[in-house]
C-alpha cells in the first residue's frame, strides 16, 4: 500500500499527498489546559506568613505536583512569598525540586522504608520523616558511612492513626535516637485528623483539642529536649482555626492554593485561587428537540438546542460522576454541561448563549469575570473533596503559568 503521509518528527512539518505542511502544535492552549497564576500563590504565601507571625515558620506543602498546580511553580512562588521550607510526599517529589534548583529545607512527609531510598534522601539533602527505630538505625548507618549527620524529623501519632510512633513511645525512641551519633533530630510533628470539621467552631472539646493535648503532653514529657526541636502540628485547617496549634511551624497545602478547608468558613484572609481549568470549544452545532447527546443518550434535548463540544474529558481529570451536573463559564455566563462526560470531550448546552463560536474558551474551574467555580462546587455534586479534585488533573492538560 502506498504511504500517503510522511511525518518528520524532528521538525513540525509533514508531507501529505506530495505537499509539505507545517504543524503548529506548540501552543499549550490549543485544546484544554490548567492555568496557574504564580503571583497569586506568592501572595497567598505572603498572607499566610503574615497571619502566622514572625515566630512561626511556614512550610509550603507542594506534594502531588503542588496539588496539581505544578510543584516547581508553586514551590518557587511560595518561597518568594515568604515560605521557609517545602513539604513533599515522596522521595521523587523531593528530587524533582532539587533538580529544579531549590535549595531550601525539604521534608518528606511519607515514610521511606528501605536503605536505598533513605540513602537517596541523604544524598539529595532531603529530610525524611521517621516513625520508628528501624528507619532511624538505617539513617544512622548511612550517615556514619559518609562521615556526616543525617537530619530527620520524628512523627508522632496523636490520633490520625496513620504514620507516626505511639505517643507513649516517644521518649524512649528519642533517647535511642540521641544515642545514634550520626542522627540529628531536628523536628517533631504530628498531623490533625479532623481539623477541617472543627474549623469555624471552637477547637476546645473537639478531637483536635484531644490531639493538641496529646502533642503538648509528649512535648512536656520531653522536658528541655523539646525546645531544641522544630515542633509542628497544623495543616491549613489547624492554621486558620486556632493559633494554639501553630507551635514553631505550620504545614499548609490547601490554603496556599487559595481555598479554605471548609466551604462556609468565614475568614478575612485575602487568599485567592490560583488555578483555572479551561477548554476550547471544538464544534458548535444546532440540533432538534429530542436529540440524544453523547454515550448512552442520558441527556435528550428538551427544545431545539445549540450545543458546544469542549475538548476535555475524564482522561484529563474531570470526573465522569460530574456528568450533567457542572457548568462552565464563558464571558462570565454559565452554560450547563449535558450528557455523559466522555474520555476526551464533553458537551455544553449553549442555547441561552448562542453567540459562542468554535475556538472560544470555556472556564470549567476558577474565576471568569464575576463567576467563580470552585473545586468545592464540584465536590458538592460528586462527594469528592477539594484536595482530590485539584490532584486529579492529568499530565495531558498542559500547565500554563501566567
Ligand atoms: C503531613 C501533612 N501535613 C500537612 C498537609 C497539608 O494539608 P492541607 O492541604 O489541609 O493544608 C498534608 C496534606 O495532606 C499532610 O499530609
């Protein structure tokens, strides 16, 4: 069979039927994309830093690719805004930031369990979280073999029932760690389990208060030793709700990205969302009343309608469970999504905004004029949480930093 098309991948030209064409595929805004305003992150970081005050350090939590915003972008902006250090979940996330040239302290919030990982962490100057003596000994051996100190933070479980050693074991564990000459215990921390539920109400009498009590008891039992450590407990919800949870450092994720951990939380803090999800209209069509739309025809037009096909789907991170529930904004006007969200496309009913043309841009998430569609809006419809919505946008969506 005769080959019709010959594509030269080293440049952007291809030949088809004897003629050479140029493919301009370099614009990340050609289909669908995530837009991130790094100045907004920078400002959120500044606002949070001012809020916690000069005696408290700010850790910007940039795990999961900076909650979907792009870890490097967020990390750099947060540090400019006043963050003191970064928190990641995995070794690879830490290495990625070092490769991007970031020199600040980086704490790995997840557990590294084998010697290879811990050795990498040591080589890349990343601080591992330790929950028990097993990993502490591995770290000490690595540092001893290299004639250096290995900086670590110890995690205590005050009620999350996940990582961290038992509160009752802390003292004994720290005495053992102090005995290991090549370890340098720099911090002690715990993680709040339901601070977002306590937000806006009084922490006192809540489970967050119980966790606070447990953390304070651990510190008190350590006596003078605890004052040499960086003590930290609060996530965004803890940071915003109760200054008693701040200690020496807070670890903020969601609020850095401009969202409050609870939808109806009243706050004067000037935090703004930095992310928008946008998609282009790839086709506009007129259809008759009673036309089935998309897979399964789960939507049928109730009137003669104008529809716009948008180039974004569940493979980009918009959950199929949102089918027929969400809206997109264009020129500050909301248009409803109809029919099943497919892998790469979804359809909007633009009958009431008929001037929309092929190539125009729909905002699915974020601010567009007076309209703001937040992850929480999607969560109210899908049962998800803002953290999950933000992390769900796939690499297929280019991140465009503005
Ligand atoms: C240990 C730890 N600290 C802080 C955070 C930041 O939480 P948030 O995004 O609620 O501020 C996280 C995120 O899950 C975490 O795992």
